[in-house]
């Protein structure tokens, strides 16, 4: 198996499966049950737990990915958290984003410092959000689940969302 390990203090569980051609930087932690596909880069001090990471992905420094399914050509930005979520091909969350219990469909993205909160404040129940194919969510956006961000829609920066956004819609704070 060929892996490009750069630096020291890299932990890879003997119960993880890491494909050939993966690059892992210093301080990264790859836990039990993790599968990482060919061509993926895991940057310094990233933590990956109980997740599947596809091919040609970028897992940013100091990020946490847990209990998630990450498809191919996906970006998880630095300082981001992805938990109990699915990210389909070509999707991305950028730095300091937090997503829990979310499905990002193909080629969808979420900007920096954005959060998708997964708890229903009235019931305490965990909920799920869907960001449909091609949807773009700007920086500093807060989404209160459960919400569907429609296909090819755009949510502008600094916006609060607590309702569904129709497909092909541009929605922003006024």
C-alpha cells in the first residue's frame, strides 16, 4: 500500500482502510471503521471517525468528520465539523462550517462560518436538512432544521433560514 505520510504524530487505526495514493499530514487521526479513497488528502490535525471518504477529496486541517458518508471530489474545509451527514459528489463545506444530520446533494456547497443546527427547539428532537443538487449557501448563514434548500437555489450571506427554500430561488436577508 502506498500512502504519502507527511510529518509526525499521524495515527491510523489498524481497523481503517486507506487506499493507495492518499496523502495524510502530521497530527491527523484516522479512527476505527474509516475508509478513505484514492487521491484524497487529509490535512494536519484533521480527525476522521467512523466515516467513509471517497476519492479525490480534501479534508481540511483541524476538521472533524464523524459518522458520515463523503462521496468523491468533496471538500471539507479547515476547522469544519461534518457529523452524521452525507455529502454527494462535488459538494463542499468551507472553513469553520458546522453540519450535523445533513444531506448535501451533488455539487452543492455551503460557505464559511455557516451552521446547520439539527435540533428542534420545541421538541428537542434531532432533525435532518437537505441541501439539494447545485444549491449554494453563502457565508455566515444559520439554518435551523428541518429545512430543504431547493435545487440550484442560492442563499445569500448573513441569512437566517428556518423554512424551506424553493428550487431555483435566490433568498437573502434584506
